[in-house]
């Protein structure tokens, strides 16, 4: 049987702490929900249930304070077995706890989603509390001893010999096995002019696993602090020559001010305590020391120091990281400048290779107006108008993606098409086969997954010969009639397979005076507004149908203006290319 009064007090205090933890959760979460409902002025049918849960929590807390608090016991009699197994205590705890669990089950299907998580936390806390109470019910008053206490929930109450830390009424309780500190890593400096006091306090501190150094007076303490490495100082107040107040003042104003200092003295007047705290002491202990309380104060102060040291370490690491980030930023800025210069050069090359207005105006038989706007600095769209020995070839294509890599591939295509034309290659199958092999091998060398859709339109004597796979070609006849030419069966993506000759075919379209032909990339038809609605091929056809009687330039302007109106302030995610042909 447990007979030691101090041990019983320790266990009782620990039990109060363990039972209060779930009760605090019940009260706290219910009050937060009630306050939020009141702030939002919600009219809910379950408000009374929430108030009942909160009231049950208050009843539970009152029962703990009444039945497990030594000052409230009859005649201050302390009999741990009778207290723990008191049927009235368990009745006072079980009934409201079960009410809380029942109310939570009722509320979950009724309550708003925002509050369900808090109700579940209340339910979890109540179930834990009920489990702890049920465990207490199984203990026989005649058989309560330190061994039977091991069976209490989650070792909530340790053996009497293992009660290492008891700070009730708002302080933390923990057993030695739960102590977060590695005590052997800490060195404590004890400053006291009385040899007996130093010896007794040193032994108590060493028994708790700490390393100890001692100073016989304030002068020696200041010297040792400057030359040693201490994690905490226990400083006596009444000493000759330099007293504890003076040493504390020196510590707080020195570079060792981060070391927590606990003042120790036989003086227990409130004025002395207040003075020390105001001067910067971490805590105050009155002699003679309660070993349990001493350990609690040491643990709390050293934990605070550990956290401060950890914070300082993090700040140091953060400073180092910031320095590295600053260096990386400088490198990135330099790299960005280099890449920006490369992008600028590539973009200029693209724009330089686009057909010029003067060049287009010299073409006989056709009015041609083109437009290209990249989504990024460098676009992946391709369009060109080439003349060779009276043959006019209009090309339009779309490289997958956009940016530098797509832009480079577009330049390759332009060069390859120009080369094949200069070589007088007119057969569409051979033309596309050679072009595809050239691009395919370059893509393989680049280790890229890029490819492109490409359509080539040869114009001669009012006839368009169309080859290659791309978007539909739109023909608006003089008068406004719409024809759409699907190119899906006229070719195959360029650069995707090594050979495509078997997939290439040709279609022809005859043009009459005033007929308009529209070539475009999906950057136009798939452009979105703020509602996510695409511009669409139908709207493009409608705009051309309304403006077919105008010049190719004016048709181009009308379409682009309508497209920008549709997009509004939304970001453009794809390159936009439009080519307008009109039979003269």
C-alpha cells in the first residue's frame, strides 16, 4: 500500500492533470463553436445541445477540483485509495461524460461542416475521459499500490518512485521518462557562500543527471561565467562583497545574458521575488528546496534555454541560407540576362524571317496579310510566303508548346522549306518526306519531344494546291458563303516519325475573284475569355463572313480586333498566327 503522504500528493496531482486535459478540450472547443455561432448570428436548432456539452465540461472540472484537491477533502484527510475509488467521484464524472458523447453523436449529422472537426475532437476527448474513468473503476481500494497504478490509462500515473516532476495549478506534469531534456548535456553553475548549502544543492542537482560547477561568492561567479560554458545558474542572493542582485544585474547586461538564472534564498518575501523577476531572473526558489519542485524549475528553465538556443541556431542557419540565396540570386540574374539576350536574338531572327509587307504587295493574283504574336518571348508558330520561279507557296504550322526550343524548331522548318523550294522540289510527297526526315533527325539530336503540324499551300493561276496536316482551311466565297477544308487526311505531324511519305496527299481549291482564304493556328480558336470560353472556329468564320468584301489587311485587322475583345484581360497562353488570302 502507498502510505507516503508526499507520494500520494504527487500521484493525486498527476491524476488531476491527466483528467483535466480532456475536460479542457470539451469546454474549449464547445465554447469556440458557441462563440462563432453567436458572432455570425446563426439561428441553429442545436444551440442548446452545444450549451449542454459546455455545461457538462464545467461540471466535470468542478468534480475534479472538489474530489481530487487536498484542501477540499474532509478534515484534510489524505487517503489515496479511498479518493481514487470514491463511487461519488466516478458518478460525478461518468454521467456528464456520457452526456457529452451522446450529444456529439446527435450533432454530427446536424451541424455545419465547418464545426464537425471540433465536435469530433470533443467526442474523442470525452471517450478518452470515459476510458480513464472506467480504468479507475476496476481498481480495488484494498489492492491499490504502486504496481497497480501501472494499469491506469497510458501510464497517466507513474509509480511513486518515478514521480519526477510535479507542478500543479497551471504547471506541466511529467514523469522522468517523458522529460524532453538530455540532462547530462547541461552544466549548472551553483553560486552560494555557504559550503553546506553548496554541497546539498550540488548533490540534489547531480542526482537529477546534470553536471555541476560551484562558485563560493559573486566575484568568483563572474570570473567563472566569463571563462566557462554554463547552461543555467543557481544564484544565492545573500553573499558578502558582491551579492546575488549585483551578479544578476551584471549577467543581464553582459554577453552572457542569455543564460537563465534562478535566484535561491531563504528569503521568501514577495518583495524579494518581485525584485528578482523584474531584474531578469528566470525563476525564484526559496530554501530549503523541495527536490521535486527544484527539478521542475530546472527542467522548465533549461527547456526554455534549449528553445532559445534552437531559435538562435535556426536564425544562424537562416542567415547562412539567405547569404547563399543572395549569391544564387546574383547568379540567376546574370543567367537571366544571358538567356534574355539569347531570347531577344532568337525573337529578332524570327521577326526578320517573316515575310515583309513590301514583299507581299508584289505578289500577283493574291492579296496576302499575315499576323503572328508569340505567347512568350519566342513563339512556336510558323508562317511564311515564298516565291520561286512564279510559284507562290504559303506555309503555316504550329510547333508543340512555345518558348526557345519551339522557336528554334520553327526556324529550322523555315530554312528547310526554303531549301526544298530552291531545289525545285514540287512533288508534295517528296517535299514533305525530305522536310520531315530533316526535322526528325534534328529533333532526335536535340533530345526533344517537339513536333509540329504543317500545311503548305501552293498558288498558281487561281488554284490552291493544299498538302499537310494542320487546322481546317476556311474559304469564304464572294458573297459570304463558307467552305471548310479539313486537312486531317492530307499529312502527318512533322518530326514525330522518321518517314511520313505514305500519309501525304493533296487537295485543290479553285478561287474566284473576291474569294477569301483564312489560314490560322489554334492560338486563335482556343483563345479563352475570363469565363473559359474559346473564341472558336465559328466566330472566326462569322467575322470573315461579315468582312469578306474588305481588303485582306482590313479583314486581318477586324479578326484580330475581335479576338482581343474576346480575350479581354486574360493571359494569352498560346501563339497567335493568322494569314488572310484574297483573290484579286
